[in-house]
């Protein structure tokens, strides 16, 4: 029996890396390095947010801030308004005082549960010992807007006499893009209390409340008449950063797999060329 021994073709013989191979290699390395770096950056952002969330939860677990502590805060100008890192922010607060209802303001274009309306803010003059003359602005809740007449103010009762307010220390309400319509409407009857944003320094000068604290109190508890207090839950959004990191690392792995397949493995799987007869 005649034995025929065939020599297997060398599928790698004759392979010489050309400029296209090196361009693809460099592009793949750059893409993998960039996506891996972005993934690591998202992980670092997640770690920062976790630390911030832990700090917030630790503050929430602390005892309520004494009214005298808020009363002792200096009236800061806008450039030095305390930030979210202030140790008092997010802590519980229990205040006793009297509403200064005539200085109530309504912040327009504020939403709660997807509905447009007003945030209601009323200053509270503290009455606890050691707080005489001090005032804290209270974010009392949200009320719906009159869609037929947007300048019509809802009825928000402010009980006379001393009241107790429970909530948590918060920064002043966030600023929205101001088109300037609030200033134009300020001269209309009943509309000067409707504002797009609230500048604490200007409000302090306007009302003459010299001892207005730079921080506010976000009143908590159930609904009170038309006032709703379904405030958003404090969430640092850590899961979002982990999701982004997974996407970037997945893209990095995809680039590596495609490069190995098309630039290396496929060359070995490609059938050898047979010489012409």
C-alpha cells in the first residue's frame, strides 16, 4: 500500500505585518486604554458617591440640630453660602417659633410627582431660649398652580402663635434658568411673591431680616391642607456609575476580542492558498 504523506500548509508562512496591521494595532491599543481608563474613572466616581452617601446617612442618624446652633450661624453673603459639605446639612431639626407669613414666597416652575406648581417658603422667627431675633427660612412644601391664572396664589394657612416645625437642614432651593419674567411681574398685584429663584442675600435685604440663617429647613411630615411634602429621596446615584463602568469595560473587552479574532486567530483559520497548476 502506497503511503501518501501530504505536507500541511504553513498558514503563517509569508505573513509580513504591513502598515495596515500596525495602524489597526495602534488604534486597538488606544481604544482599549481609553475605555479602560473611563471605566476606572467611573469606579472612582462611584466610590466618591458612596462616601458622600455614607456621610449623609451618618448626619441623618445624628441628634437633631439645636435651634441655637442655627441661630448662631452668620448671615453669609452669596459667595460664602455653605455648601453640601456643611456638617449641618441633612441633619434633623426641630424648631419652635412664629411664622412671618407676610414674607412668604412662592418659587414657580417647581415640580412634585411630575406636576408643576410652587415651592412655598416662609420665614420662622425662633422663640427658643438663646435664639431671640434669629430667623430660619422653612421650605414648607409644594402646592399646585392655577392653570387658568398663573399669578393666582394658592391659600397656604400659617397658624398664628408659636408652632413646632420638624424637618431637616437643607441648602436654599436650587436655582432654575431665569428668563426675567419674575422681575417684570413684580409690580402686579399679588404677583411679587411669585419668583423663579430666591437669592438669600437679596431676600434678607428686602425683608429686613438681618439675622436670617444662610441654611434652610426642609419641613417633613404628611400633607398639610394643600401643602404636599413628597420630597425626593436623597440618592447619590451610585448604581448609575457602576452601570457606566460596566459599559466601558465591556467595550474594552469587545475591542480586544475583535482585534484578536481578526488580526491573529483568523489568519490561522484561513485556508492555505494552493499553488496554481
